[in-house]
C-alpha cells in the first residue's frame, strides 16, 4: 500500500529511487570532572579534535570538482571559519580550565550559549544560522567521542541515485551526497532558509524538509518518490503512480531546456510592456549566476554575511573592497545594496556585543535600521563604502524596515553628512546616487505615499510584510499556516505601495519571496508591479510567464481580487486565470 507523507518543499523536482537512511549515533554528552594535572591533556585533546574536524572539512572541500557551483565552497568555508573563531576554538578551553570539566561538556555549554543567541534573532535567515553552529559542534563532538565517519563521508559508499532520508543534513553532507550522485533528500527538521535548503536549490536537488515521523514509515531500501514541488513523499508507489511521475520527470527536463532559451530574450508582456527582472543575491561568489540567467541587475544584495563568524564588524575598507568586487563581476549592471539587516539584539558575532537579555518578541525589537541608527559607528562605515563604490558603477542604497518618516530623515541626513566628508577629502562618489527604502512594515505601506516623496525608489519585502500584517511568526510550526501572501490585507498593502510609487513617479520593485513564486506573477502584474527581484533559480520561469501574459487583460481579475474577502477566494481566481492562459 502506498503511503503519502507531507513535508515542506524547499527545492523543486521529482526523484524516484531507493532510500538510504542517514542514521547518526546519538551524541550522548555527559559532564565529568578532571584533575588539574589532567588539564593540559584535556585541552590538547580538544585542540586535536578541532584540527581533525578542520582536516575533514578541507578534505571534503578539496574533493569537490572545480566545475561545481561556487555556493558550495562558500558554505564549507563558513564552517571552516567557525572552527577558527574564538567562540568555538578558544572559549571551550576557558570553560575547561574554569570548571575543570571534560572537553565534550565544555563544548556543549558553549554551543548552548551560542544557540540561545541565534534563537533571539528575528530575521529567519539569520536565526537558522544556529543550524551551522549545531553542524560544526556535532562534527567536533563526533571526533571527541571517537565515533566513526558517516557512510556518505567515505569513498565507494554506493549511494548514487539514492534518496536520502535524515533527521537533518549539514551543508557538507549535502555537498558530498550531491558529488556521489544522490537523487533527492528529505529531512524531518530544518528550515527553508537554512544553508542546506539554499544548497539544495543551488544544486538542483529535489528536497523536502519538515517531513515529521519519516523514520516511522520509511526504511532502508524502500522505493519512494519525492515530489519537491508539492513537498510530498510517496512510499512504495504502485506501477501507475510510478509511471505518472516518470513522465513528470521527462516533462520537467524538456521544460527547463526550453526555459534556457529565454536567457537573452527581452522581458516584455504580450501587449508590449517592458518589465525589469533582477536578481536577489547574498554572497559575492553568487554573482556569476546573475549573468547565467540574463538578469538585468541585482535588486537585492544582502550584506549580513559580512558580519558573520567574526569578533569585530567589518571596517569601511572591507565593505568597499567587497562592493567593488561585486561591481566588477556585474560589468555595468546595476547593484542595489541593502544596508545591514540584522535581527533582534544584533547578535551576530561581528555586529556588536551580546546583551545577555532574552527578548520575548525579537521580531518586534532592535533590528535593521533601528539598530543602525542606534549604533552609527556600525552604520557609517558601510554607508561611506557604498558611496565610494558608487564611483565605479551603478549603485543604489536600500534601507530595510523603515517604519516612520523620522528614521528616513535621519538616514538621509547621515548620507548627506558623509557626502560632505567625502567632498572635503576629494574622494569621488556618484553625486546622484539613488536612495530607496524597503516597505516591509504595514505602517510603511500605509504611508508609502509619504516615503515616495522623499526617496528615489521603493522595494516591497513581502516576507516580513506578510508576517507583520498577519501578526504571526512564519517559522513557527504552530501558526505559520496563517502566513498567506494572498490575504486581502496583504494585497491591498502591496497595491497601495505600487500606486504610491506610480503617483510620485518613482520605481517600485518587489524583492520578497512572493516575487519569485510563479503562481503570483500575473496577479502582481495586474496590481501594477513592473520590477521583480527574484532568486536566480526562479528568474527564467517568471520571465516566461511575463512574456506570455497580456497585462491589459488582467484588469478584471485585479478588480475581483481586490474585492475578494478571503485568500482562498483569491487563490481560486488565480487558478482559473492559470487555466485560461495555459
């Protein structure tokens, strides 16, 4: 009998194959006391574990073919940097000396402290960096506890074309498994913004997370189907079901081949309306993919990675060199740099000191522009670097999480002051550099007309806009079912923002996940959106829909949508439209 299990899709695609269960031994860590005479030996044991963990990661990195996506080495480099960071490489040794305890227990205590810091973060991307702490710490613990390497970490492991089922996977796990030719993976835990999920999308591996109780129903060597588009895993499928999904695989391959032909085509609707289609980028090494899909620039460049895994924040020169390298890679394409957008109590190693306070609602606390204005010594070097970089290519500055006009005025005044500094120092910059703001708080969307009068462009960040509008935590399993991009309130806020930009004569883009979801493309066009910024993996699919749409025919749909009472009603209207235009 076929069993259907539902999880959360993080990377599309269909895979059919036998299961390999990744079963990690339980890391059972206990505290025991050591004598002072054993102190040097215990610290040496810890140092050796760090060194061997580093050696293992380097071996994995060196094993990756040169042709593999640059994202992969970047993630592995992050884990290697964590092994060099004092919070993991040195602080446990202080705990060993202070408590006269074993190395495993000291590392566990430090891991718990670090995870508590990340748990306070409001930003879902940054909060899931706690997974990286877990992955690196567990690697060290496995060495300390003398556990054998996992099967996929040794050569000739026979996992080619297998579907991996695991509690969770590390980025290095994913890299190795992809190298050995796995077909797909599904995990019981993990988040859609985790490094592992990002890697799966980058590598094109069908993947599902949140497949709760998978180990109860799936055993080694079971035949399963993974549908990465719907988040469904089918266990022991019958012949007709298997044939259906085999056809889906063939259709999918033909579809992506056809998408590749759109790379150099203009992005223009059937009735001749040109649409700006840009890319969302995070790491400097990601910029190769911008040209691979024919994006017209970068609509969102996240800069938070610069602050991670370090003791002190990056200085102006590091910011400047990073942005300069990005501009060189883009070769004339516009670059929109979002200023620092850390969450909660700025608890990323390179962005300030830990307060030690636990915030009950970090998403409503000190984050993004609030943090930057409170700590200008963190903000000013980044702004100066952006201004200096603008002398070498088209740069726009984007301010996240604006809530009131006073914040915007403070930022604009700070930029004006920095321009005067640069003038006095005879340092070049683009005197007409464009300054924009992210609309991701309902208060900002309602007052979008006021912001539009003072800014050069607006960008709608739907991830937070939906979260704040619905008053829910989108990464909380108990309430994230309420996270609804099609809620009438959300759509009205989007429409209000687009109309405000149009009235003020400034561009409005959307850089949130909603912009890259193909089922919403025609609705957004109907609402008046003319600039999209999406993940590069979604860009060509969005382009195809735009090029096959007659925007003038969307007026009736848009009117019905804005008058609808529920998200379900709106979703039905969109399904009808998709059927009519297929």
